[in-house]
C-alpha cells in the first residue's frame, strides 16, 4: 500500500496541533498533581534534590515523637520532685512540733563533781577557784571529742582545754565545745552539779572515763575532783506519748517519699529512680542529649524511718532529723534546677526540629510545586491554540478539496 501523501501546509499544521496537544497534556498533568516535577524525567536535579530534602524532613519528623516523650519524662520527674519537696516540708513541720512540745523528761540526768583539794573557802558562781575545787581538772568526753576544764584564777581556752574561774565561763566553754550539760553550784560544799540540757534531755551521763559512741557525755574528775553517782533521766509519759505519735506521723511521710519517687515514671523511664533518658535530635544520631537520673527514694535522700522510744526524745534528736531534711531539700532543689535546664533544652530542640522540617519541606516544594495560576493560564492559552490549529488544518485541506471539485 502506498504511503499517504500530505501537503506541506497540512503536515505543518498537523505537527503544530500535535505539539499543542503534548503541551496541553503536560499542563493538565501539572494542574492535576500540583507538581511541575513529578519524576526524574521532568527535571533530574530538582527531583532528586527535593527527594533528599523530603527524606531528611521525614527522618527528623520521626524523631519528634521520641523528643515529645522525652519532654513528658522530664515533666513527670519534675512533678515528682515538686511532690517530694512538699512531703519533705511536711516532715519538717512534724520535726518542728517536737521542738515546740514540752520536754520529754520530768527529771534530766545529772551528776555531782566534788572537789578534793586542800583549799579553803566557799565556792560561788562568781568564784569557783576557791575551796577544794581550786585547781581541779574535770574531763568531759563526747562522741566527737574531749574537753579538759581546769578550775583556775584566769579564763583561757585552747584546743580541747580551758581554764575557768566562774560558772558563766564554765557553761560558755561547755556550750562552745558541744558538751550538752549545764553546770550549777550545788548546795553541798565544794560541789558542782552537771545536768543535761533540755535539748539533750534523753542523753546518758557516765563517769567511767570512756567516751560514749552516741549521744551522751562522760564526766570524770581527773585532778583533785571526784564524780559521784549519776542520777538517770526520768521520762514524762504524757510528753513521750506525744513524741511517739509524731514518730508515727513522720514514718508515714517517709514511706510516701519512697512510693512517690517510684511512681514518677513515664513510658517506663523514671528519672527519680536512677534511669537514664537518651534523646536523639538529628537523623545522623550525632546530636543527642543524655539525662542521668537520680535515686530519690527516702534512703537516696538520706532519710530513714524513726524508732519510737529512741528518736524524737529530745530537741537534739529533732534537730538531727531537721538537718537531714534540710540536706534532702537542697538535693531536691538542685535536681529540680537541673531538670528545668534539660527540659528547656529539649523544648528548644523540639521547636527547632519543627521549624527545620518546615524549612526542608518548603525548599522541596519550591523545587517541585507548580504555579497553579500560571498553569491555568497556560491551559487556557493552549486550548485556544489547539482550536486555531484545528481551524488552520481545515483551511490547509481546502485546496485539495478544490482539486476534487474540478475532477467531478
């Protein structure tokens, strides 16, 4: 079969019509997809660059869930610390009640020390260096140190030693060296009475010359002085019942401290129970943050349950508890500050990641998205061009139709 022969004008118009149809198809595809680059064939450079940007945005977006969980872990720990601080403050108020209640003993431990020297005269509060006490040396031993006090004519102090001439000087030296007794002039001649202070009302006084291992004091005359029999402290039942009740309340608070710390977890991570929070901020894993947890149970804070009949017996034991609670409060405040700093860092990185994702996606869109206004205008223009091409093709065929008429 012989080939169909088209005139030059018809062929030119046909090519123009085909070109317009291709362009119109491309424009309609862009309008349908919204992209001017749909495959590597459209624009390899833009396509693969946009693909890389979108992939990185997707990787960072996947990390945002972990960052968000990290924020909640830190907030859970911070909430736990806030509750722990309130519990510690409640425990402090209980210990302070011990300080405000009556002394737990109707009679405090005391002992008389009598001078055995050769002096004469009458011992008074203003002048101890007389009578048989003159020149006497009395040694006080506690679990923290030893103090040797000499009754002499002048007032001097040294490391573990002192010379006193009056009762006020003696009591001042005892207080400054942590010896919890008050001295007084006894009605018995040449005798001083040493009585436990209110703060250490429960302490034991001994006269063996051996330092006690805990709360208490050993008093012994080492030179021209003799310690008599010790009168033991007599507990006040009513006051001790109040103190025993306060011990029970305190122990309840301590138990809640441990359980509160254990409950301050999120998604299996508890920064108040020694766990570690590891957060990754970028797709390569090179940007990260590790938050090391702490153990804030009662024992971790240096706190423990008290024993009724042993603790809260006097102001000294209450002050020891208050000191431990003060240290626990300091630890809580320090950790709260560290958690707040880490939480701020994580939230900043979370916002940064969200903004970076937007930047990456916008950059990818700028490389691939079509301008719908421009493409709509192109579609309308191409439709008009197509109509004109069809009309031109019809006109090109009219010459051949005229020849046909002549042959008829």
